[in-house]
């Protein structure tokens, strides 16, 4: 399954890159720098999806206490943090061109930064997990941290912001080619996430088995 998902992810990312740079037209106002938003928006989508997986998996773990759900939650949170980091890197690059500043304390940016710190803290807690009680605490924290995900999404609509809203008349995706390219990019990033989630889950499983083996040998 990992081979299939890896192959699809490579095809998807290749198709997305070709469409971004050769198919989608250049936006009249922003010019070429606008193209970074295809990767920015796609990373934001996958980051939210990854944290949703952590949220659901954490609930499942609290109910059933299955190690698989616990490993899935941790694996997805780590990947979510990676994609959120991409969001926080690509956003200021675009913002420097659009707003003339690398960073503004705009609601979407601020809430995304808070989200990054919350799941970074989650992973720090996970790194010290050894007992079931600590795993339960991490699961509860993973559920609470997810509250910020819909806040990030709705911050553009709840508060006054200079951040553009995707797929609106005032946004940067007015042409059909732009919308198609954005959707392909989102799909490609989703395939990439699924592939690495499978890989990371297997690594977590192998690490857990190795720890058990070392414990038995030490005993």
C-alpha cells in the first residue's frame, strides 16, 4: 500500500507543479508570487486534515485504549506540524510581496502560529510518553488543541483581516484554470500526506515493537 500511495503522491505532486507553473494563468495584481498560494493553501488544508485525524484518533484511544489509534494520532500530529510549518513559511514570503511585511499579527496568521505551538507541545508530551496515564493525557491535549483548527479557518470571516478569502470574487482564484489548479494541488498534497502517514505509522509500530523487545531482553 505504501508503494501505491507513494507512486500516486509522486504523480500528483508532479501534475500539481506542472499546472501551477505552466497551466494556471499569472494573476494580474500579484503576478508570479501569487503562485505560491497554491502550495500555501494546500498545506493549510492538509495541516487541518492531519490534526483532524489526531483529534478523532485521540477520541478512539480514550474510548478503546488501542495502541493503533494512539500511534495514528501521534503520527498524524507530527505530519500536521510539518505542513503547518510550510504554511507559516510560505505565508510570509507571499505577505512580503502583497503587504510589504514579512509578518503581521493578522488573525489567521496569529491563530495558525498558536496552532503550531500547541501541536509542538503535544509532540513534546508524546516524546515522554511511557505509561498509559501519560498517553491518556496526550490524547486529551490532542483533542483540546484541535479547537484552534476551526478558529483558524473562521478567523478570516469572524474578524477584520487583510488575509484573502479563497475562491471568492475578491480572492486570487477567479479563472477556471486557477480553481482547477488549486484543486489538483490540494489533492496532490492530500495524497502526499496519506503516503507519509502510512510510512510514519509503520515506523511508530516498529519502534514500539523494538521497545518491547528491548524490555524483554533486559528483563
